[in-house]
C-alpha cells in the first residue's frame, strides 16, 4: 500500500475537518493511519438513518469515553446535525474528532455549526510524485493522479465512471442549480479554459447564462474541491499585467476526459497543456502539505508575455514547458520577469533531462524538480 505524504497524526493538535475530492484516498488513509480509533462511516445507510433520526445518539455513544479519545466520522456532510453533538463532546469530554468530507459547501450553507474554531481544515489531494515508486510522468499526464485512476489497469473506464457518477450527478445535486444542462455545458467549457485566464462573460455566452451565474458555478467547483482559481500576480512594476485568475480542475485526468483527450503524445499542444497542469497540481499540493504561507500565482502582461507560476512576492518564478530541449525562446518570460524582480529565483521545468544553468535561470528536469520540492523545498 502506498504511504501518503499527509500523515494526519502530525496534524492532530485538536480536532480537524479533513476535506478532499472524492477518491483522493481520505478513507483509506484514515483507516490505515488510525486503526484503533472509533470509526463511524456515514456511507453506511443504517448508521446514516439512525443518526439522522436521532443525532443525540452520538453523544450517548461517546459520553463515557476517556479524554483525548479519537473519533473519526467519515462523510460528516451526510448528517450535519451531528456537528452540534460533536461540539458538545469536544467541550465537555475533550474528545478529538476527525470529520471527513468531500465538500465544505454544505457546512457553509444555512449557518451550520462549524464548531466555533475548535476544528481546523486539512486537505488531501490526489497522489503526488513523491508517493509513487517508479513515478511515470506520461501516465500522470494522461490519466491524472487520483489513486484509483493512476493505479488502474483501465484508467479510461474509471475516469468515465468518476465523471458520469460524480461530476455530472453529485455535483449538480450539491450545486442546487436549476439549469442542469447549462451547468453540464459549464463543466465542459471550464475544461476548455483549464489553465487559462477566466473570462466570465465569454463563458456565460457559451453556456447561455449570466456572468454572475458563471462566477457562482466556479464557486461551486471550489467549494466542492473540484477545482481552484490561481490569482494573477498583482505587484505592478513597469508593465501592465493581466488581473484575471486562472482556473484548474483539481486533477488533470478530469480535464483530459472532459475534453476527450486520449493518449497524449509528447510534442503536441494537448500534451503541453496537460503537462503544465500536472506541475501546477503538484505545486499546489506541495504548498498545502508543507503549510506554506506563500501564495501561488501567475504573471502575464497585456503583450502576452507570461510566467506560469510565481511563489510568494516574486521569490520564485517558474516556467513550465513540455519540451525535451530547452531553447532560448522558452526563457523569454523569465528574463523579462527578472528585469522587474531581479532578486527572484528563476526556474524552467521541462522534459529536458540535462539539468543546467542558462545565466540566472535554472533548467531542471521535471522529475528532478518534483524530488527537489519534496526533499529540500524551494528556499
């Protein structure tokens, strides 16, 4: 069994909400890391029904447990009324809870009890390269990093099932959208613009809804952990820069399936887009798992000069190219960025296996870059 980077025993300074998209491996990790905990699985329809009818049953069940007893409630959004009982048990008995779910949206609605700061959020992501022995970059680019998909003998079938059952049904139910066909179209258009600047007006025209509705759809995808927006780097120097965020689905395999991209081949535009997404996906997880306080953004001027990833206040700038030989033209964005931020560490991550420096720019093979961030970081 693969060991996950996220070791939850290191996070338990009190109770936590454990969030992550479906099939990122939350339940598997919880059962493996805490085999002796009290485990309540609300996907069990009998338990869900009983606790739904009488939430106070949880209090009766746990009131005599010793202080610091660990209780895991999987899929807590299924019976949110239990949060009041959890609150009581933390306050009265000093029990520790891990409350697991694939969406924070239900907690945000209707003023639900979020335990008054007694539990803080922790996030689990799809696999990262450091978790996988003999990590295969091409497999990751094609099928993504969800555990069941990356490890599957038939990842295409699993991706289709995941999207048909989860994205197209559960997310639409969660979203409470009235126009389901428009939301379905939005999922596809969002995939088309994955890794690109978000233009709500253009997407609204494609979907036949208002720009305000499109923005709410993006909020839904973020709240349900299906995607995230990366902001534009906002520190203005000489050049006028773009301010719109970029959107990424949480896993590149989802995008590939929505766009019917199959068997991506190096050297193609489709592979390049997926490769960039994968590197951003790894960086995003790394920043969260290491509790970094640095932001992740991108930089783009109105003359279409760009850098794919900027960490913090221009501390590190990273260009991402799926080329097997880095050429001077690939470094243009980094060089122009350095003119405005000369103290910045400059890197280009690619499929070029010869690591070297080109002036102030570090050229690094993608697998070596992944090893670097997980072992040393980007100091």
